[in-house]
C-alpha cells in the first residue's frame, strides 16, 4: 500500500505486518542523481581519455556513495518484533517492549527504555519536520478560513477544523508519527493482554506480584515471556554499524585518492 502525498509510508506486505516509512523526496533525489551520474559516466567513457576525466569519474562515484547513504538508505521499518531505524551509517533495532513514545522535533524520534538500561532517544534521518514551515502553513490556513466568512460572520467552505490541515511534508510526517504511535500503543496493549505480568516500558506490573505462589499463573507468565522473547519483543536495543554503507563512502574515497595520486 503506498502512502499519500509525500510517500512517507511505503511498502506494506500482504499481511499488513511490515511497514516502511521514508521520504519520497529523498527517493526522487536519489533516482535523479543516479541517472545524472550514469549519464556522465557514459559520456566520460566515450569521450574522456585523460587524467582529469578519471578524477571526475571518481568524484561522481564518491558523491553517489554519499547520496546512497543520505537519501536511499534512511527509513523506519516496523514489524511484529519492533522498530528498525535505518540511518546513513547505523541501524537501530528497538523491540516493542522498549518503545515508550514516538514524536517529532527536526527529525522523528523514537523514545525507548530498555529493561536495565538508561532511556535512549533514537533520531531517524528518514523523516524530517520543519516547525517553521508548519507554522506558516497553519497561519495561511487560518487566514484563508477568516477570509472566506460570509456577510453574516458564518464560515463556509474551509471550516475552522481545517485551519491546521496541510498537505505539506510536515503533515505527512505527523501522519507517520500518529501511525507509529498507534502501532506502539497496540503492540503494548497486545502484550498486556497476552500476559499482564510481562514487563513493558511504562506499564506497571501489579499482576506479576500476584502470580507468586500460584503455579498456574507462574507457568503462564513463563510461557508468555518465552513467546514474546521468540518474536523479539523483549530484545534489548541493538545499534550496529552498516558496513555496506561505510564501504559506499570509503571505497570511492580510496579510488579517488589513488586516481588523484596516479
């Protein structure tokens, strides 16, 4: 299922369990640059036979690696286990049990509180948000609503409830945050429903104490922990470097250096 205006949400599998959120603008930038670079490489291969052409080709390769890391890679992926925030050089895997909140500043932020660890905030490069542009869009919508009032002072056309509406990328970012927040709430509610003794970030554990001394409750608690552990709900936050993304920068830089010194 594709997303709306800006394509922030893209790619949902048939079961609707996996969703990918990314910027459609970044994808367009990546495709345009890739076409530009390929065209120039073809031109250099046909007409360029000197050292300067080799340097230009190496520079194009380096910029393509930068464009891949900053435009093509960043995305937010959700599935049954949790949220994966893919940034230019690092990947963050956050289990649903650790997610406490999703919000927006200049970037989308995932707040997490892993068991036994300090709370963390993971920023996503995939979704950007400009408060200034959103404020300007809201102000414009309010002025439009006031300007379309009838002679009797009764609004028509654009209603006051639409004053804050916007079709900008900021509005799409807000939709993405709402969708992620709903997924977080639903996931945590499902965990609590499956077994109220499962420790979920931000959720109290009154039922766990009540399970002491009751073999049936203890067995159910252990089974729930096992099931959620298998699906990745209780995994700690994992932050790893993306070696392909690093290679996309390092290898072109080394090629450029070798060509420059040749």
